C-alpha cells in the first residue's frame, strides 16, 4: 500500500496535469466502505482508500475522494476500506 506521502505526490501530479481520479494515474475503483461499529456497508459516492501510514495503534490514515476533492483523514483500522497495491 502507498504511504500518505506517496499519495500526496500522486495527487499533486493529477492536479498539475488537470487529470481526474478516474482518468488519471490513480484510476480508483469505488468499492464502498464497511463500518467496524455496525458492520454495514456504505456505498455512497465517497471513495476511501487505506494508506500504509499509521497515526496510532488503533487508527490509520486513509485518502478520501468526493466531489470536493481529496483529503487525508484517519479512521479505525478495523473499518473496511479499499486498498491500492503498488510495486516497490
């Protein structure tokens, strides 16, 4: 999985080249989200993707895309988010 720093660099490239999440380098599928609290899926229009960056023993950093853009946030590591594999 990419780190927060690696994804920030990718987002900067997308913004500099006027690409979009779906047409640019990231080409992210929307797989939804599963809450660890309720176990229920969320299939809203928000894309959530794990990073390899850990904020504390319980929470990790993830990248969130919506109509407003991309932001980093943190959530419980037991939540079900999409994963984007990268080759080292």
